[in-house]
């Protein structure tokens, strides 16, 4: 799969799993994304897709690295739909 396609899939999954935060932005925690069965089947490298989306300013999160367990409560915010 190419990166653009995976980022588009990521947007769909954030919309499916996310909730609107106090700033009116769609947000989902890393743990919810990582532990979702559909996401596990869609993304070979979820962290890599998130990094690519962050570089393109499609999502935002306050962590250099995302690890299961340690960063489960880190919010992933959708900046571009």
C-alpha cells in the first residue's frame, strides 16, 4: 500500500473511533486505534502511518514516539479531513 492511501484509511478510522474534543476537533487515543481489530488488520505499521500523517500535518500528537501500553492515552487529533 502507498502512504497516501494508508493516511486516507487512517482518517476514516479516526472518524469512526474518535470523539469531538473541547476544541471541536476529532480526537482518538493511540490505545483505541492500536487495539482496534479493524485497524490491526488495515495497517501493517500504524506508528509509521501516524508519523507520515503528522509530517503532513494531517494529525497531531504530543509524542516523538508511540509505544503500545506506554502511550495508550496520547490523543491523536485529526487536523485535516
